[in-house]
C-alpha cells in the first residue's frame, strides 16, 4: 500500500469570522450599552445654558450645543433609549405574534391555516408606516400607540416566515416519532419544532429591529412619536434641522446614528441568516 493511500484526511477548516460581522456586532453592542446605561454614563442631557445657545463642537461639547444650550453628545446618548428600546419592543412583539400564529397555521393547517394566511395577507397589503401615521394621528400621537401599531403591522412577515419553516419541518422523522409517542400537538410544536425554527426567526428579528429604528425615527421626525424636547434621534433631527449653518452636528449626528444603527442591524441579521442556513444545509 502506497503512502498516499493511507494519508490522513485533511483537517476540517473552521469558517473564519467576517470582519464586517465583527464590526457590526461591536456597533450593536455599543448602541445597546448607550440605550441601557447612556443616561448614567453621560447625565445632564436636559441641562440648558441659554447664555451659550448654539455653539460649534469644542472640547467642552464634543458635538456642540443646540438653541437651548443643551449638549448634543449627551442628548444623542440619552436618545438611544427611546430610539432603540422602542424598536426592540416592535421587533420582539412582532416575533412573538409571528411565532404563535405561524406555528398554529403551519402545524395545524386546515381552517386555522386559512384564517391566519388571510389575516397576514390583509396586513401585508397595507402600507405599514402610512397606516401607523394615520393611527397615531387619530389617537393624538404617543410613543406607545406608535409602537403597538408597528407591532401589528410588522408581524405578517414573521407569520409567513414561521409558517413556511414549520411546513418544512412538519413531515420530518423526528416530528413523526414525537407524534407516534403520543405527545400532544402543543408539546410537539413548542418542544420539537419551535427550537429548529427559532434560529432563522432570530435572524429575521434583527432585520425587523432595523426597520423599526427607521420607522420610529420617522414618526418622531413628524411629531407623532416622543413628545417635544425628549431625547430621541428622530425628534432631534426634526428640531435641529434649522441649525445646519450654525452647528451642523446637531442634525447630522442623530441622522448618522440612525443610518449606522439600521445598517449594522441589517448586515448582522443577514450574516446570521446565512450562518443558520449554511448550518442547516450541512
């Protein structure tokens, strides 16, 4: 037997981490820290200095100040809470609704599947942001109302995603084995099918998170989100857009943060979806 015939197999190559994914993860982690602890890290965002008024960036004020003399750096850090936590509520709420209805429709089928699909199709036919603007306007604005409307209008995509994933899993051997053992439908759905669907759902939740950041910032820009004077990136962009010649940072910094947050979440969600898809193929 020749040496080539008994040569050991090539070692398994680990898939290298994408530098872009690492950067996006770091950005999302920093934004999460700002949203949770930003008001303690840089307190005093509401302090006004009318004598200073609008000023350009300096050592004392990294991004300058607005018309009321408030520090822009402190305001954008404090504004991460309302912008990101509200978007997180939309993404998580949509995920929960999508998981419940998608599991029921995909596993039970029949009339339940028909009703859920028609409900999802109806909501998908509606322009989510426009309907949210109408609902928030009729209700007199309000952050909670905007978040609730976005949860309902974002959920159809999650419903269809979960339903499709459950239909793909429903006829696999492990599901048939669980049914043969006499387990209840709820047990089969929650303990056997749902864990295999969850990775793709988590990746899609990040994409919904990014969309919710843009949607809530747009509503705040239009005056339908947080109240006036509250630290919020969309509200800051709306209130400070008249300061582009006096202090461009007052409007450009919150606008840039909205873009960075949305892009980082989108890229990270795409990366996770690719990773989970490759793992499923292997």
